[in-house]
């Protein structure tokens, strides 16, 4: 089973894309720490309605819990090809207020990404 759970802070504003097939996609960068205090940056992707929600409501430094699948994409670096890991977000939960008016509060249950259950 390929499943990963991460809790971390958003390090950059989410980036929204609309794919050539009309699919909503949001890329976020999540900063997590291991037991020794080392920082790890994780590239995470959400599709569909989740992409719109995350793009609309997340800001830099928000705390987020995500669950998903660890995948790899080939990436060229000069004349070599390396595998770049990323997390496909299947569930998420906001762990702190995500806007000034606090329209969204921390979720008790993880929001499931429709179509990706």
C-alpha cells in the first residue's frame, strides 16, 4: 500500500493551473520536520475541487494535514534524468485558521478529494 500522511506549513503561495484537458490543478510546497529537526520540502499536487479549495484558502505559513500517495515524475537535469517525488493529495485538513475572517475552521474529519477515493 502506498500511503503517506504529512503535517506541515505552506512555504509558498499555492500555484494554480488549468491543464490542457480542463482539469484544475494546484501545487503546494509543504515544510515538514523529522525527529532530528531536519526540514523537508514536499511537493504536493491536488486535482479537481480540492485544487480550487486549497488554492483559494491556503496562504503561506498555514498548517495543513494531507494524506495521499507518493509518486515520482521524471525530471531532466542537464543530460541526466532523475525521479522527482511528489505527493498526490487524496485527503486534507486545515489545522489552523486559513483566512483573516476565519471563514474555514479546522476540520474534524479529513476532506476526501472527490473522484480519487
